[in-house]
C-alpha cells in the first residue's frame, strides 16, 4: 500500500484553509471564505457530505486542485493519500454536482438586458455596440481520445487537442462554454490542396460548377485525408467549399463598393479583374 504518509489529505487541506488566505487561493484558486461557502452550499443540497474516509472538505479540494492546476491522478494521490479509484470517484462526483447547479446560478444574457454600463459610458462603443452581450473567443485544450480519432484532433502544432469556445461578458464572467470540437483546424496548405484537387477534377470533366457525383466527392475526401493526415467526411469538404463561396462573394461585393481600391501587392494585382471559374 503506497498511501502511508501521516500527512493525510485532511491535514493538508485544513492547514491551507486555516493558514494565510493567499495559500488557499494559490492552491485551490479560491479564497477561504469562497471555499467554505461553496462546500456548505453543496452539503446543504445533499450533493456532497462527509464519508467514512473522505471529508466534504477533501472532496471539494480534490476537484478544485485538479481543475486549477491540471495535475495528474498520481499527484492527487500523493497530496490526499487516497487510491486512484477514490480520487476519480470524488472528482467526477464534484463535476456533476457543480454542473447540476447551472440552472440555478448561471443567468444567461438575453435581448431584454439593458446596455452594459461599460458600453453605455464609452463614446467609442456606444451606440455601435449597444446590443453586444460580450466577446467570443476560442482556445485549444489537451484531449484524450481513442487512437482512431487522433487525425481529426490534431491541431496545427500536431498536438491532440479539442477546441473550446467561450463567451465572456463585459464583467469578465464566462456566460457560455462550448467544448468537444475536434482540435484539427483548416490550414492554408489544406485549402491549397483541396483547391488543386477540385481544379484537377474540373479539368477532367468531373462536373460543371462542382456538380460532382457522390463517387467523385468520396474520391476527393479520401485524397485530401491521405495527403493532409486528417479524417474528414464528404460533408465537411462540402462545408469548406461553401465557405470559399461566401468569401468569394464577400470580396466581389467589396470590389463594387465605393472607396474600394486594390493595393500594389503583386499577388493581389495578379487577380485583379479575374473571375473565379467555379462560381
């Protein structure tokens, strides 16, 4: 049995909660009073409670420590002196317990909300962004997926990740989170490869205006996947082509707008006045 230290998890957690408040924030990413309030809330709703081996304090501490620092189960085992099964059980239990509070404590913005003071008081933003609810951005986080799914979860740095999209209010609060997207992102080289393949098919008479047969689309998808190392279905390829059309028509509208002018950049100069042959 490896969990033989006399410095138990209960002792460690209590020493942090009763010590300097910065210790609690550094370890659990919350201040001691927030930790205590959250624990009492979860206990009052019978979502957690002291068990024979693990106190409510320890259960919450395990979860906050792992999400705050991204440590492995082995590190948690050493800190809390519990088995991997016990650690896994309570981390998962806390995740579901906290998620169950979403409807009660998370207020989604809606169109009836008043304009945020940050926008209303800033002449640079008001009235242009008076209906804005916040900002959207994304990031990549490591993902643990079956090996057969690795191709679509490879990001541009060849790491296995998933995309996470977050919406943040002007108060700096997260109001929406969307997780689980594959980490693979379309790169410029993938676009070039796909466009070259489409051009080759058109030259071979594969179909006017990209009206290919399903067999041809399958052939293009297999070729792109083999060359670039991804695993995209035909539907994803077609969606990318729809994106190309949107970009093309956006540029076409810009060309016809007042005040538009081509710069002297040689690549831009080379396509001036030319039609995109597929659309």
